[in-house]
C-alpha cells in the first residue's frame, strides 16, 4: 500500500456512502467522469469491486464494508488532530 493515493480516500468514502458514482461526485465536487476513474483506481488498488449492481440497486461488497469502517476511523482521527487547540 505504499503507493496508495490517499486522495482516493475521500472518493471511497463518498462512493460507499452514496452508492452512486454521480451522487458521490457531486458530494465531493468532482466531475462524474473523474469519480468513475477514481472508482476504477480504487478497485484495482484494493482488489475488490467495492460496489456491485444488483436487481435491488447498488450493493457494497463485504470487503468494502470492512474498508469503510477503517476509512471512517481515519477521518475521525484526522478531524481530531486538525481541530483547533483549546
């Protein structure tokens, strides 16, 4: 994971929350084509499809659910570290 682009974490977080490329793109303010490219990069880097289309809509894979938990912890820690000192 040394070469993992940490900028993709925001995209991953949005994709797993919104379960839709266009909605995730709007959420973080990038074009949907850019978000689609980020999803492709994430899938390759994490060796998992992350999101799968089913008859009931988009489904998050089990691996993506585990990754999402870790990503949320990372963002919580960043929020804590970057909060103004009191």
